[in-house]
C-alpha cells in the first residue's frame, strides 16, 4: 500500500514552514536584498548561485537549475519521495498527518525487500553471537560488542541453505528472496543455495535506516575476499556508501574520510571518527561523490598504500575533480591500511596525518617520483614531461608558477625549459582543435547573430525580467519600453509588462508563442531564448544597475550624436537669430547629456 496525504495538510506544511529556516539547516544563507543566497547543495560551486525567496517561499539555483518549494528541497536533499519529505517537514513542524492508503505494486515490492533484508540481518546477528570463531576474528580486529551492535554485524554460517530455510520458514517466497540477491538457483533449477557462506556480514543501511543490502568478508583464504549483494529494487551500489547512515546521524559534516573497506569504516568509527565512509566494492562513482558533497565540506581519501590503492586513489581524484571537489590525500606507510596504522601507532598519530595530507597535485608528483629514478637522466626527463602535463591543467597562473619552481628544484631542469614544455603542449592541443575545426562540414545550422554590447545588455535585462518579477519591477522602475533601442526589444518588454499585470510568474514557452503572434522577428526570439544568464546572485543588484546603465548610456549617446549632427548642419547654414537660439539650445542639451 502506498500513502497519500490530503491537500489541506500539504498546504499547511508549506504555509507553516518558513523555507529560509528549513534550508538554513542544510545551507549557510546570507541576506542579499530581498532574498537569501548561498552555495548550492546540489552541485559544487565556489561562488553562490543558490537563491531563496522568503516572500515567494521558493528556491532557485542559477547554476544547475534546481528549483521548487520547501517540500521539493527536502525531497532532493534527503533523497526522499514526496510523501516522506512531507512527513519529515510535518514532524518538524508538529503537524499531524492523516494518510490514505492506495495499492501500489512497486512500493509493496520495495517494502517487502526491506522486510526480508531486516529478517536476514537478525539471522546473521544471532549466528555471530553464537559463533566463537567469528567473534574471535572481530575481537582480533579490535571490534567490541558495542560496535558490533551499532553496525548490526553478523555471520553467515558455512552451510549451503541455512538462511534460505530460515527465510522460507518465515513465509517468504523463494522468488522474492532470490530477487534481492540473498540466495541463488542451483544448476538445473534444482533448489536454492545461500550466496553468503562463512563470512562476516556487514549490513548496508541507507540514511532512512533501511537495510538495502549486505557485504560479506570471508574468514578463510578462499576468494572472493569480499562479496556484495547484487543490484536490486532497493540496492544500487553506485548510489550508496557504507557508513553514510551513521555519518548522517552523528557527523558535524565538516569533513568526510573516504576509505576502501568496511572494516576500515568500522575500526575508525569505533575510535571516534564518525565521518568515515567506503564505496561498496566498486570504484568511486559520480553519484557517490554527489552524496559525499552533501555530508562534508572537505573530502579526504585514505586508501591502502599498495599499488591497487594508489590506482584507486588516482581514479577517485579524477572523479572528485569532475564534480569540482579538490580532495586531500592521506598517505600511509607501504603495505598498511588505516586499520593497520591505528593499531600500530594509535589514533593521535592517525589524526596528525590529516595535517600532513597532500592536495591532488602533490599526490600525483609523489606517485610519479616513486615510478621514476630522478638520478637517471632519461627517467628525470620523462618525470618532468609527465608533471608538466599535470601543471598545464592548473587554471591558476600562481599555482603553475609554484609547481614549476618546485619541479625545477627537484629535477635540476630550468624553469624556462619546463615552461616551454607546458607551452608546447598547450600549442599542440590548440593546433589539434584548430585542425578539427577546419575539417568540420561547411554546412552549419542557422543561428541568430551575436548582438552588440548594448543589445546584449537589453536582451539580458529582458531575460532577467522574465526570470523573476522582482527583477522586472526593478527594471521597470528605471526604464520604459522607449529606452530600448529597437522596435523588437520594445515590443518584447511591452508584452512582458502586460503579462505581469495578471501573473506573478511567467512561462517562457507561452511567452514565445505570444512573441510570435505579435509578429516579432524569429531571429530576435531565437537570440533571446539562447541568451544565457550566469550571474552571482549576491551581486544581482549591481548587475541590474550595470545593465540598465549600459542601455541608458546607449540611448544618451544616440541622442548626443543626433544633436552634434544638427549643430553641424546649423553651422553650414546662413546665420539667423532663430538659428543662433536653436544652436544655443542644442549645445545646452548636449552639455546636459554629457553630464548625465
């Protein structure tokens, strides 16, 4: 059965909850004019493009386009459906919820999967408590009973069908147990077998407290060492992280430590590091990085120090950089993982590693120094070429200069030679792009012409006026349609003005139809729809003033040219008292325009 909440309750949740207060519990907002702005929680950015309107109870991000009311925000930030997001807000606002139940097959299937996983977790936990060998293994790893309970750890016995028989006895069907990956079919369809056998079991729990799958570590030397649940209606590896449910509850969200394995997460959490997560047996994904960004301002990577760990770290760095996150990397001694390090040196020494962590450039230099022997001429050259390619990708000239100096000192190769190497790579790339461009087909789609500076300002003002009524009112207070330079732009602004008399928000598609019906040229409509707004909301007031000033200055400049032309024409005519008076008036007008 799926829940429905009546409209009156939904309206009350929206009315009683101040969107600024709700979003402020997730995002640091600052007042900017009539609105509030902050860094968008849905994509990574360095300058704020996320705007919250208290008067409209609405949020909008100019960077990624996400927008909506308070319920839409909670759905997105907490990864909830509409019903659960409304419930969460209602609970915070102490609003009673009356639900109606409606049958829904997929929802029932998902709830059933959660229920089976929960029953299986209890089975595994009971087996662990009654298995001295498994308990001894965890004790050896310094995992105490409290941590066992907190993570819900368990043990899968070394038998073929113990879990299967247990779940069937609980009246679950073989097909639905198999569907979520707890059992598999025997060859020839002759019964079923347990997928997890002779393994320590790690329940994978989402931020809503549901068990979505399991990981299992073998106790002997057989392979695979780790085994995970297969993909199912509730379990998608790329969208989840082990330990995130506890980070969600306990972390202050200042930082996130990304490690490789379940045991690393558990060992670190047991020592008080409640900001540790691990990917689920696969390389880090973009979806997991988006999750990380919500839960930590600074991302640290601490993978094993072997070759596989180094390769995984380099891949993770690239994925994080794709999402505009600059990670820090914690280095461990050769052959150690975080759990090993803590056991040997203690938590205090491990915490010191955060201070010594490397940025991604220094880490790549460190890894390449291990590959090349800098005392060997050929290796020294290859190392420098490799690092020059890394430096080339840095956007900051200051950063580039710092690393050029650093590599010059390390290798004994002059700064000038390294700079030339970087420049040659840039030129090669540029030539390659140019050649590709020249080899493109000569037939191109029809596009609108690029407008001049003042026309661009006019179109951006018109686009801003469409975007938000507050922007329109600011523009309308300073400019009239006659201030726009072309008949087309004047007509666009007039239609927008007329639409706002009856609407608080405009729909671009409907406006385009009105523009077409009014006979506005298609090229101008195309140029308007293609106009991109990429402004920092904290400076929107200044931007509006600058754009309006550009339009006014263009108008005044046009008037000035006309007056100068008239004055020149008067000078060529025979002087009369009437013409002298007209000349004085024109000069006064010109002076006034110059002053303005």
